[in-house]
C-alpha cells in the first residue's frame, strides 16, 4: 500500500511538471532580477502547535500523577512576506507572522481524576530565512527553506499571580527557534502562489515554573509548530 501511494505521488508529480512545461511561461524574468532587489507579498495559513516535553524525576518516583499528555488544535497564521533576491536560485526572506494557537495539558491523577489546563498563545514571530530554489520547470519551481527567529507570545501570562487552589499553567513570553521546510512556487500571469510547509522547534524552555504539581512534573517544555502556509507574491 505504501509503495502504491509513493507511485501515485510520483505519477502526479511527473504529470504536474509536464503540464507546467506545456503552458505559457508566466513572469519569465521573475527570478532574474538584480541582486538585492526586493519584492513583497502576504501569507495565510494554519498551524499546529505541539509541545516536546521531558518529565522531572519526581513524576517517576511519586504516586500522585498517573499520566500526562498534551493535545492541540489547529490555529490561524497570517502576515506579510518580505523577500530580497540574491541570485536566480537564492533569496533571503522574512515572513513575520501572527500565529494564534492553543494546546491543552491533561493530567490524570492516581484516583482517576482528570485535570485539563488550556494554554492559549498568540505568537508574533520574526524569522530570517534562506530560500534555495530548484531549476524552473515552466511555471513551477520547487524550493527548500530554513533559518531561525524570535517569537513573542503576546498572550503570555508569565509572572502573573496565580490562584493557589487552581493554578494556571503558563508559558514564557520569549521564544527562540529554528525552522526548516519546503514549498512550491507556482507562477501565474499577475502573481506567484506558493504553498509551503515548515516545522519550527524552540531552543529554549518555555515553561513558567511555579510550586504546583502542574509545572514541577516537567523538567522542560519546548514548543514545536507545524505551519501550512499559502504565500501570494
């Protein structure tokens, strides 16, 4: 079944390339601009914000908690695109985005009680990226992209006074991350459309520790975000 799926993908990819070559080439000089030339656009998309975590030793030695797991829901991504052309196949770009996302940490206690802690975040992310493009095939061009950036969680409740009887789980305001992904440039008569998928991983621990079992259970939590974006340039 897996081999059949790969065969379908290969046939679809080959057909799309042949189709692209058969069409009138739009914007043939789009990637032949002078070095350091800028162009702009905007992006819309969705995101899935997961958490990579490690437990503190107390979780394994204690008998209060039985299980902890993290769930997430799709969020919204939007922002501008700023691209600086270096060479035909190489660009430097930044896509500052506003990412609205959320996750839930579910704590199952030994007495079968389940506590749910929801964390909503609104990330303003500012990346610096390198985009390397393949040879253009008609109106299609594949590319890979990677880099790093800074994210500020506008909705973070870090440092706020918590209810001692039912404390919230909060994440830090500042995030530093690296990102990588790939996409497809599709050239139309008046614009370029680029579907793209990227994965971002945090360098830093984002958990805002307090004295409650909801945070001392962990030694660290790092954010991991998958973005499916649609760029218009």
